[in-house]
């Protein structure tokens, strides 16, 4: 067969239509058809993957569904808690499914708010679970202030917009950090490639400022305006809880058809009973005392002073209870000072990823505590791990907030007001004393995980989101 043999190519003996050229001796994915003198769908076909003479190498056949994805977020592995585990598994999951994933992130610092050992240099590149990860330097605030956080986010954002993203089809911005995500969305908008932009929302900044009272009304309005602009710049927005969607539409002006819900999943294994027993005994937690464990960040919005007050009440009432605060954060030192001398209170440093399930299983009750007024800014990521543990959950939080609604929907726990340390103590003792109730609540949490919080189901939704965004870009091109 010659380079162009009309009879054999068409299979009919007729000459091809005028203006059509079929190039033989190439696999199907390399055949190029010219119609009326122009490439048909040339944006998809005339690329380095299709035309071998661009780079002198025989190209691989790239699956049509494969998408080049850039994931931009300040938190990533090896950070053990918060947003990082979800972003890390998202990137690895998309990569495993055949997509070309590149991550731009910060140096690990959470939840201690101190840079991890070995985090040096302006930028560094590594591979984590088969994903290319570029780490960018940024400021770290010395204290819990909105000004310090803004400086951190802006410096990270400047690093993002001046870095190479790898010619992505889709850019996924993880917020927090809001300001850096907004800067990245602007860069994407003005880029000649114009990748589609999706923003994944874990926290609502404007709600956080309003509910914690951490800033003035002028600052709160400014943050709300920035948040609204950032979300409206995106082509699509994903939220981790349906409650966020109403806020985006009603308060921030995002079109409802551009919002989808993708739940966080359980990223830890169920506790091994033997490992939990060993963990409990090595920490000196006695069999006849009630262990109430709060795991995760010790920050402003957690309002853990309430837990310290409960522990202090337990001392006065001579209750056999131990409140354990496991983790780190920018409020830990202040909490340790506030709780000095309280015998029923214990602080533990963060444990390894392998020990974490054992720590949860070693407790009698798992605690979520939020500052009074905090209701609609976030859904604590610790809840997914709590559900998997099979332990009863006690939530000290606003009755109408996202956390209370999630605990109630799961059937895995009970709620008390956020500013009632006496009720927190009473409910903890009641849950520990009622074995059948504790077992029912724990089983409900496990069932809730199996039904709604599967990693595979979440990754299916994320992949569908990425493919939809890629199609949107192709349609725009």
C-alpha cells in the first residue's frame, strides 16, 4: 500500500472526497484527516502526543480519557491530619486511574504550625505515591491571626502563579488557602491555554470570620467579597458537605448549577482491638476510668478551653475520667497553661499514621468540640475517622451547625451545647456507663462509613468532575 492509496483505504474502489487525506502505516490513534484544508479538531490531534515529528520519538497512544491535572493546595503528605490526607489520596487516586497529575504544595507544617525537619530551600521537587510534587516556600505565621494567615497565603499564591504547572487541561484549587486559590484562578483565566478551574471547598472563610469574631466587620466584608469572587471565577465548585452549597448560592452568588457535593471519606483503618489495648495500657490509662479523647488540631475554632473546664469539674466531683487532647496546634501552649494542675487532663503529641487507629480505639468516647458560635464554617475532618472507629461520639457544638447535623445523620453520637462543660462531662460519663448504647452508636458510625464515606465512591465522583471540566475546556477551545 502506498502512502495514499485511495482504493485500499476506502475499501470501495472510489476515490476519497476532495480535500481528505488519509495517512497510512500509522496506528489508528495517529491517523490524521484533513477536511477542506483544515485539521478536524486539531486542538486535540495536533499535539506532542499525536504528531511524531514534533519530538522525533514514536509517541505513545494516550487514552482519550486521560487528563492533565494540576492540583494546587498548601497542605499535603506527610501532614497526618486536616486537609492533607484527602488531597494526597485524591492526587494518587487520579494518577492510578491513568491521569497525568502534578501537585504544587507548600512545605509540611500542619498541625504544629512549624516547618517539618528537612523542609529547606525556595522550592523542591519529589515524588509521592507516583505523583510529581513540587513544594513551594511560604511564610508561616507566628500566632493565630488573620493577618499572619493572609501573609502566608499571599506568599504561597505568589509562588504558585510564578511556577510552571505542566500545561494542564484542568486545575484543581484546594481551599483553604482561599487567597492563593483566588490568585491561581486569576492566572488560569488569563492563560492562553485557559485550563478549566475547579475549586474544592473544605472551609468557608467568610463564615469563619463572622462566627469566631476574629476580625472587624470591614475585614469580614472584604473576605466575603474575595471568597465570592474566587468561587465565581471558577468553572465549577465542589463542596464536602451539602450545607456549604446553600451558603455559596445565597451568600456568595455562585450559580447552583456550578456546585456539586463530594464527601470526604474515611482515610484510616478500623482499630485493631489488641493494638488499642496495648496503646491504652502503655499510656497508663486505667481500665476503670473513662477516657474521652479529642484528636486533631488545637486551634481557635476548636474552643478547647471548654474541655479543660470539664476536666476541672471532674476533679471537683472526683469522677474517674480522663480527658485526652491528642495532637498539636497554635493554641496548644495556651491550653497547657490554662489546664496546668488539672489531674484529669492529659496532652499527647501527634501519633504516627499507623498508631492513630489504635489511639481512637483505646478511648471510651471520642470528642468533637467547637467554639460557641462556630456552626457553618467547616465540617471537622476528624469525624470520618471517628465513624470508622466504632466508638460513640460526643459533639459539643451548635445545635444547628454542620457538625451537629452530620453526627445526628450518622446516628453515631450525641450533641451538647458548645458552652456547657458540665453537660459535656455528664454525657461522657453516661455514654461510657451505658455499654449497649455505646455499641449501637459505634455500629451506626461504621455503617454510615460503609454507606456514604467510601474512598472509591469519592474518587469516582472526583474523576467525573475532572472529566467534565476537561470536556468544558475542549468545548471552549
